[in-house]
């Protein structure tokens, strides 16, 4: 007999699901991939990952970890060698003094962020999130029971945070601010002066800073990455730096990210992780260690290559009637204003996919309904063909 308490029933879902839908970026990327698999010639600008393979020595380190039976549970927070290598790398890049015990290795930067919000934010807390934002910040804040307070940045300010606006959005309930530089989706890179001003505000209001620096090595000269802890060393006691190997070392599938910060916070996150996933994959940890300890020359080569693609795409998009694109200083996305096309971005992206087989990510999920994100780790030929199709589409609409 069937129970009246059916399990396949939306009433069974918890209240926290009200705020959480599957990531829109992943959904569109999946649709583009499904079309391509069905034999359609899709030009895919959706992927949030490098097109190049994982470097060979890193792959070999993963294979060696399997051969050498390094396939058991590791300490929850990661193998000591990797925690130490991450602390060393952060200290070298940012002139900080993190110890290995101030680093937690997680299943991607995403879990590092999840742990951060779970450990530090709860109901009644407000968290400042700058828009356009990476799609997962608001749901991650809400899953912790807290409320995201969105502070808009604009095209006029090159999508850089206006400190007075942040200040105006603060209330007695403000607990934390999320920074993301280089930014996904805009590619904006914070200058030192602005970070110093934000740090001062964070000091005055005793705000926790969650600084997502996953694209820190993907910055196009003359722009340079600055971390808030470099600009204001005293802020280190109230800051979490989140990063990982996914983008820099082309390791998105290996799922290794990390968070560094005050030891008591790291221990709290370790406790959370001990009851959710435990350690990230042992094999991936050894591969990440090889990535950090290996030759770093391929990063500069990748940046040079992506800069060429960036310039080609920005130029082409700016030649399309109704579109305007900013030159991104970092990451690998072009953020394109499509308000001149007089329709919401979601409608335009759907038509581009349907009519021209060009896949992009509409800005609604990033808090900006008149923008479309183009990811440019694709070949120059792909960029040219995508632009050709879009210029034809625009000419007919
Ligand atoms: C800004 C930002 N933070 C975090 C992540 C998550 O990185 P990971 O794949 O290491 O979980 C991404 C991935 O797209 C991102 O763009």
C-alpha cells in the first residue's frame, strides 16, 4: 500500500530551498553541451573554465598518487604538505604570514565559500554583496540563514565598488562583505586605493571580509592583482581569502579550493567539513600540490593567449549594433551590455542559442538583466565564427 506521506512532493522540501535554484550558469552550459552532442555546431561561450588541459606534470602526480595507493582518507583539512604549500604560495604572492594550520583545503573554492558562510553568518546577519555578482554568492549567504544586501556597481565606474555606496548599505546587522577581484562576470580588478578604503570601512564597522581571489593569477597587464590583506595587513584578522587551483592550473574537475584566515575560523570550518564531505579527494590533493610546486611558466603563457582572445572578442562585440563591452582587466569573461537590443538578456540569450547556435550566459543570474556574459577560453576561430553569427543575427533583428 502506498503511504499518504509521499516523498516525491514539493511540500517535503525545506524553507531554505525557497531561495535556491540550480545554478543558471551550469544549466545553460549543459544545454549548449547537449545541443553539441546532438550534432549541432554550437559556438559555446558559456564555460567558466580554461579550455587548455591540466598541465602534464599535474596529471602525472594524480596518476602517481593512485599508483602509490594514496587513495585513503586524508586529514579533513587536507594533507599537511598541501596546506603548507598553499600558505607558502599565499605568503609569497601577498606578503602575508599564514601558517599551514590557517588553511583549509576544500572541494573547490565553492565549498570553501560554503564553509565560510556557514561558519560566520546566520539568521539576522546581513552580508554585502556587490553586483554584478558571481551567481552563487546570494544562495550561499541565504543557505547560511543570512540576508544578502546587494550594492550595485555600474558601467560608469568600470564595475568597481563605490565605497560610499557600501557605507550607505551598512546597518547594525551587517556582518560581512564579499569581494571578488578579478571579478566574475565583469573582469573588473580592484585598484589599491579602493581596497584601502574598503579595508578602512571594514575596520570601522568590524566587518568580516570574504575575499574571493580565485582569478588572482589571470590578470592582463598593465593591470595587477591586489589582495585586501596586502593593502591593509591589519585586516588579516578579520579576512578570509578564498582561492583554489581550478582556474589557474586548469583543474576545474579535480575540485580543490581553499580558504585561509584566522585559525579559530578555519577550525570551525574544518568541523563543518568533517560532517559534510570530509577531505577533498586525496588524489586531487597530490595533483594540486604538484601544481603549486611545479613550473609556473604556463600561467603567463595562458594569460598571454587569453589576452589576444579577449581583445578580439571585445572588439567584435563593440562592432555589433546595440552591444557594448568593457575590456576586462582580469578573469576570462567579457561582460556585454545588450540594453540596445531592447529585450531582457535571458530572451536574447535564448534566441542566440535557438537562431544562431551561439551559447552565452544571460545576466539575470548575476543580478544584471541587461548584460550577457561571454566566456573567452575558446579558440580565435571560434570567437570569429561566433561574432559572424551574432552580427548576422543583429542585422536581422
Ligand atoms: C568567482 C568564483 N568563485 C568561485 C568559483 C568556484 O571555483 P571552484 O570551481 O574551485 O569551486 C568560481 C567558479 O566559477 C568563480 O567564478
